[in-house]
C-alpha cells in the first residue's frame, strides 16, 4: 500500500512519501475529467512518440490533442494533485 499522507515528523526530516507514476496519472485524469480531457501515454517507439512525446493530453469534445510532451509530475503539481511532501517513484521501486 502506498502512503500518500506524510506525518509532520517525516516532513520535518525532509522525507517524501512515494507515489507511483500510475497513481499520479490516475489523479491527473480524475482532475481533467471535468473538462472532458485525459492524459495518455504513447505506445512504442514509432511516429506517435516522436510527434507527441511520452505523454499527451486529449480533449474529447474537440477530438484533438491539446498538449504534447507533457511531464506528468510537473502537471500534477500544477493541478495540485501531487503535494509538496510527495515524490513520483518508478513502478515497483
């Protein structure tokens, strides 16, 4: 189980609570759902990845890509879904 709330003692020590990339993407998508948008990851190493980057945002109302080359950790902080005492970790780390 992943801890998403850090205690006062942990925060004062400078320790950060780990959050997986998968959890971050889910948080972002819950926030974007109100605007009918979704963060998606490109698959493979083909043209789509070169054109869109690793992650991109789709708007379902316009049926178009709204943002390319999205950094999920940075976007999560901008949206307020990743707190200062949390850090993104690799899956299985």
